[in-house]
């Protein structure tokens, strides 16, 4: 069950991010912000994998709670951005 939840979250979060970006950024802005968006994605990937591999002090329920809070935070940010 954990594998299914983790794989689903990765796919859904990526799709939700690019759908939001596509609907909110015009073509000129996309050309100028593409590098910044990819840099942010790389920093997030590095931070997330580092947290996951070095988080012996975090329990599994805490990791699941963080994974559940992040989509809610994204939804709130999207609501106030629009």
C-alpha cells in the first residue's frame, strides 16, 4: 500500500504542478521563467531525497502526514495566487 501511495503522489503532484503552470503563465513568461522553474524542481528533488534518506528520526506516520499536508499547502497557494 505504501508503494502505491508514494508512486501516485509523485505522478499527481507533477501533473498538478505543470497543469497549474500551464494555465497561469503566458508564453513570454514561460520563456523567461523556464530555467527558474527547473532550478526549483532540482532543489526540491535534492532536498526531498536528502530528507528521505537521512530521516531516521522521522517515523513513517510523520512522513505520511507531511506527504498529506503538502498537497493541501499547494492547493491553498494556488487558491491565493489565482
